[in-house]
C-alpha cells in the first residue's frame, strides 16, 4: 500500500511540474476568484476542471456517443496542451 501511495505522489508531482513548465508569468492561469496562477498547484489545476461534464447520448442505432456539455475554456485547453493532450481525451 505504501508503494502505491508513493507512485501516486510521483505521478502528481510530474503532472504539476509539466503544467508549471508550460505556464509563464506573462500568461498566468486564472484560478478561483480570478486569482492569477503563475505556479499552480495540482489541486488548483484539478479545480479548473471540476465542472467539465461528459454527456452520453444513445444514438438510434444503439451506439453510445460521448460529448462535452460545453466547450473547454482557453485555460483548460492550455493545460491540456502543456500535458500533450487535447479535448479528445474526454470523448
């Protein structure tokens, strides 16, 4: 169990570092309450994605299609870009 916890902390640290490397003081993220985040914590980053919802649609042929209930904002897109991802990870 201890090794699993250490692995989770290592992943969290790498995640936080990769986003911080991508965010510059000239273009900070906007956090809760409009605060400027130049060195966002992992928790602050996760809070920016708190209200991202995936909606499932059942098509007439029985297939299930996934979609976002609204498009991501520019800060969310920048974070995903910094992680080498895009919106397709949700759908």
